[in-house]
């Protein structure tokens, strides 16, 4: 009981002590210099001055959206003092004399209280309050949620005037400020000139004359506000030529007199007068130039991604791609989708028909192919993480209705959101590439079906349509290979997109899946060979046994393939095996084969040791080969070592350090026991291990195998000397024969005289040449 009383006393003491501390606290307000605060907001949040126009246009679009929404239930018909109704658009005008830029809209407009609360309070968002007032029924896509975008106008303006007229007020008000911490509000002395809406007039800074240039403004508008729902017009001045008024001639009598005199002239001048009269009729009347103001529509392209894919024609997608990608060619493929879930966005992605010449030449890690929009307002196209490097060829747009942005709209608030968008974009991009392959397969099946349905006696063959995936692979195959190396998450998807030519595909590209489907049941592995080109691979000695036994081999002729096979060691349960590496067996061995191999190895062991002794460190070891059929020998590398092709690639890297360039593949010499050269060498070695001919030919055979297997020669001079010996032996020349005596050549005097005469003739003067020519004549 005493313990409970003690606990209650302790709790009571703590509660009263806390209350006493709270009572002792004093409340203070932050002090701030509004002018300095405004200056910080303007110059810290925005690094690009062009942003001001995007912000003002976005606010105008919001105002038009609001009035359109309100008029659905409470329509009104406002007019200005001149009887003109406001238009549902945005208009921009420049005045070079007064150095002002004016942006007008026929939107919601503001009352005096709205001007005080919205423009007179930093960080106050009229859009946010508008949506809060609508309550739960608000389902509008509006942009201005932060309330500081308007103040970006002070990046380019010394003074800003905002004239506005709301349906809730009979008065048109003006808000005026120079961003010095003060603002003024007064009735517009012009009266009601708007009817409804807002007019912002910027008195531009001295260094902001570029914003008086109409072409500059149109460029900014097309970059940031091209897909705003409402029309955006820019006032342009065009020069037109019109007929000039000719003043009447007052001296009529004098004209009549001249006409009489002209009539009295002779008939011989009639034709000349008629001609002059005709020429007078053909002459154009005098013209003068006048300046005409016109409103030019800037945002002609519409945001087709907001529509349903079923309602959009193929030609519309193509035109849209040409507009955003600045390309004249049609895209190879495209996909249009709406992503739902934690982050919702709409997107259209395109695959170009051709790869740019600088596809992998990006010094900065930013891509400008994907344009990010928020409710159709362009935010940025400079991303570091939205798409991986291997998908840098994909172009398109991403538009999110709920993407969180910071107040400047230049950076995303949450990198986590970007990661979610990136993940979905990658999946959709890979699915789009897969669609190309599936469409080709379906097209091929349809053609085969139609070919089978042809009536007998029809000689005309059906022309197959062009396949899209071979075009894609030719242009962007390296990108898919790069993705296999860099993107472990999507490696399985990317592996299915690989395409290769094989020894049986007759020049056609096939997938690994197709290769596995047509493998014989007894074949356990997927065989491949990497080389400089398809032609080099076909002639390689590594292909001899595979060709003889009708085994399909995948040809890889890109340098990046060496890295690719290092990341996909198997596919569909089948191991990828290189024919250029040790232990590459085309089929499983039986017990009888193994016993025979053991006997053969034992019989050839002395010769293998002799080869190793003669070649020394050039090879790791020598062994009998099962992969060559007609060649005497071949050089292979260990199963997990560098190949000859990889050695060549590493030595050719411009930025490789000395350690990389000095790396060389370990070489294993495999000999063909049935080849006559090998058989003769073995016979000679049995008789005499120090036979110089046998030793010299063994080295020569190794060097030839180096070239055939894709290696580079260790010593080109020694190889040339050995080849010269072979040529001498073939010509029955003495191997030690030196140079022959040079023949004596007799130079005739006539030849010397002719040369001397020519030199003297060239040195003679010009008069002498003429005299000489006359003598010859």
C-alpha cells in the first residue's frame, strides 16, 4: 500500500513540475526582412531565368482551369467596358519602346482580398486554397501548389504590375511591387479592360532585353509550355505591301493638249505607242509597306498521352515523335501506357529507327531523351537516373499528376519516387522491345500459313514483309549486351532479347531460346565462338570438328560479347561453352572412349613432353586434340582464362595501363594425332630428339597455330626468317646462300646526251625557244 502511495506522489510531482516549466516558457516571433527573404527565394530557388515564363504560364493555365470548373455549375457572361467577352486563352505581348512584357489570360481573376492574401504572402498558394475550398469533390489537375512561382518574375523585371478582374468584384484592381518588401493595391484607372482574368506587365531589367525578342519567347514557350491545354498566342508584327494611293493630276488642260499633239504624230510611230501603252499596263502600281499585328498560336502540338491509346491513330504517334524528338524519320516502335500504383503517371516511349552517331559518346551522365511533365507542364529533360545508360536510345515523355516537386520545380523532392518511375519505365521499355520480336514471329507464322494455303500451280511467291527486330538489333544490339553486364535485376529479360547468327541459321538472327529448342537430345551444352568477324569465325580451326559432326555453333563478332558470356554462363539449364577453350566436348564420352583416350595419351606422352621442352614458356602444356579435323594443331586457353580475342581487346584499349596491356592468355597446344605433319614430327623425335629440322618445324607450326587461333605473333622477325627458310627449301636453294652478285648495267651515251639536251633546252630563254621553233619549221 505504501508503494502505491509513493508512486502516486512521484507522478504528481512530475506532472506539476512539467506544467510549471511550460508556464515559465515565453513565446516569441521570428523577425525577418521581407525584402531580403524575397531576394533569397528568387535568386536561390531558380538558376535559369527562362523559368519565369513557365511559372507565369502555369499560373495562367490554373486560372483558366478554375474558371472552366466553376462555370460548369455557375456559368456567367462577363464583359469589359467595351462589351468584349474574355477569351479562354493566354496571350503575350511585347513593347520594345517601353521595354515591357505583358502576359494576359481570361481565367479566374482575383479580388482585392485575393491580391493581399496570395501575392502579398510568400509561399501562399491560391491553387491550394482553391482545392481546399472545393473540399472532397475536388478532382482537378492543377499545378501551382507552392505559391512562390509567381515571384520568379523578379528575375527579369524591376517592377511588376498585376491587373486583375474577378466575377466576385465589380472593380478591376492593380497590384504593383518592385520586390523591395512593399506592394501597392489600387483601382485600375483604365476601368474594366479585362472583363475577367489577369494581366501581368513586367518592366524588364536592363540585362533582360532578350525577352523582348518574339522568337526567343516562342522558343521558351515551346520548350516548357508546348502541351498546355489552353491556346497560347504571341503577338507578332508582320510587314505587308499594299498599293500606294496615287494623287490626282490637277493640270487637265495641259494633259489634253499633249494628247492632241501625240495624235498628230505620224503613223510610223503608232506601233511604238501601242507597245509603250502595253508596257504601262503591265507595270505594277506603286506599293507601300505597313505593319500589321497578328496573334500567332505557339502550342499547336497537343498532349496525346492524355488520351486513350485506342483513340489515337498511328500517324498521330509518328507526328508526335517527330515533334518531340526533332526527327524526320518515323519511329521503329512505340508504346503508350498508364502506370498505376504507388506513383501514377502516363507515358509514351519510342524506339528510333536509327541509332545516333554519338550513341555512347556522353561525357556527362545526363540523358535528354525523356521529357518529364507535371500536368502537361515541362519540368526537365536532364536526368541522371531515370533510365539506365543502356536504354539511352529510347525517347519519350513522362507526365505525372501527383509527382512531388520542390518549390522551384527543377528537382524532385523524393529520390524514392524517381526510383519507382525508373523501375516501371525499364520494365515497359524491355516489354516494348520484346513486342517487336513477338510481332516478327507472328508475321512469320502468318506468312508460312498463307504460303501453305496457296493453290497448286501458283508460281508467284509471296514477298515477305520487312522484319523489325533485325533492324533494331543492328542499331541497338550493343545496348542490350551492355544491359546484360550492368543490369543484374533485368538480366533474365535481357538474355531473351539477345540475337545471334549461327553455323546453321543461314545468316538469320536467332535467339538462345530458338537454339535450345532445336538442339539434339544428346547435346548438353550451347556452343559458341567469338572472333573478329563472321567470316573469320567460319574459317577458324575450332569449327572443324563441330562442322564435321553437324553441331550448331553461335557466332559472336562483337568485342563486348567477351564480357557478355562472362555474365550469362547458362541459359535454360544449358551451359554456354566456348570452342576456343580447354575441355570443350561436343558430346559425352562413353567408357570405351575414355579407355581409348587413356591408351592414346600414354602412347603420345613422350612427344607431348618434347613439344613442351622445345616451346618452353610459350605454352602451358601440350595435349591431344578432339576439336580439329584437318589442321595439324590449334592453341586453346584454360576454361576460366583469357581467350585470344580477349587478349587482343585488352591490348587494343587506348586507356589500358601497362599491367592490362602486358596480360596474355595462357596457351595450351592441342595437336591432331592423325595429321601427317604431326606423325612425321613424332617419327623424327623418336629417332633423334635433337633433330634441328623437327625442332624448327615445331616452332613454325606453333607460330602458324598462333595466327589461326586468333593470337598475335610473339616475334614477327623470327617467324619471317623461318618462312624464308621454308621458301628456300622449296626452291632447292642452299639454306646458307648469301646475296648474289649484282649484274653490271651499261649506260649508253645517247641516253646521257638526250638528258643533257633536255636540261639545256629548259634553261634557254623564251626568244631562243621561238627562234628554235622557226628553224624547225
